[in-house]
């Protein structure tokens, strides 16, 4: 009886860990979807859509000479 109680205690963290791994895999699968192509990171570490938006704003701004 002691053994089964001990093993039951050990199995709970294992189940929680596998549940966390499944959730992580689900999130990674969602990230790898079609949206991943739009949010591909550049060398600067920013998504392309953010850089494109910044370039549009900067083109309107004229630097002082």
C-alpha cells in the first residue's frame, strides 16, 4: 500500500510535465502557421511588418540638414 501511494505521488508531476509539453507543442504549431511568414524576424530582431510601418512613418519625416 505504501508503494502505490508513493508511485501515485510521483506520477502527478510527470502528468503535469507532459501536459505542459503538449501545450507548448500546440503553441509552437500555431506559431508555425501562415502568420509566421508575415512575422519573420530580421537581423535587427524586429518583425518585418513593424519595420515596414516604421519606414512609412520615417519617409514622411524630413531630417534637419
